[in-house]
C-alpha cells in the first residue's frame, strides 16, 4: 500500500443517488430493495418500503470509514467463513459493490472486505447500529 492508501480508511464511498438496488444477507433470506421512481420497493414482493429509512441506511456508505486497515499478516487472521452480514449495492450503471462483514477480532471489531480493492478493514460493531436486519426494519 502507498502512504496515502494507508491513511485513507474509506471502505466504500458511493453517491446514494446512483444506487438503484440493495441486497442484504444476515445468515438468512436475502433482503432485496429496488429503486422505484423517487421511492423504494421490496424486491421480493414489490411492496413499498420507507424511503427515509432506506436513504438513512444508504447514507452510511457515503462514505463508510474503517477503524483500521489491516496489514497482510493481520489480514490472514480475518475470518469470512460465516459472514455476519453481506451487503450488495447495485448502481445505476449496473456496477455492484459488495461489502462483507466477517467474524470479529479480539477487540470485538468486525473484519470487513469489499469487492473494490481486496483490502481487509476492521469496523467497530457500534457502526452497524441502525443497519436493517430484515425487511420489517425498512417498512413504514
């Protein structure tokens, strides 16, 4: 890594206006939400979901900053065998950004990997407060 890459703890930084779909998986059925005009709909049954709740969740990725960027030795200890959470952000240019929250380190922080750069980060579990756990968390 270059010095500037080591200082930059941005895990992902997306323009929320460019997101047209979200897929969340918490060790269970995938939650799918799709853009519908100015609002959002449940991708599984097309029912409307709460636009403010979806936008508040998406704002966490603009940007999502890590607590730490792991070196190659530390990254080898990161456990992604049973991910705690997987988030896929689908952009309007059809690009997808996948963020995987794996196991925790001894400090209790989650290991995080993205499809963007192959780096492994850590993020305090407190940063996941407010992340929807099921579709009901995004409904009115």
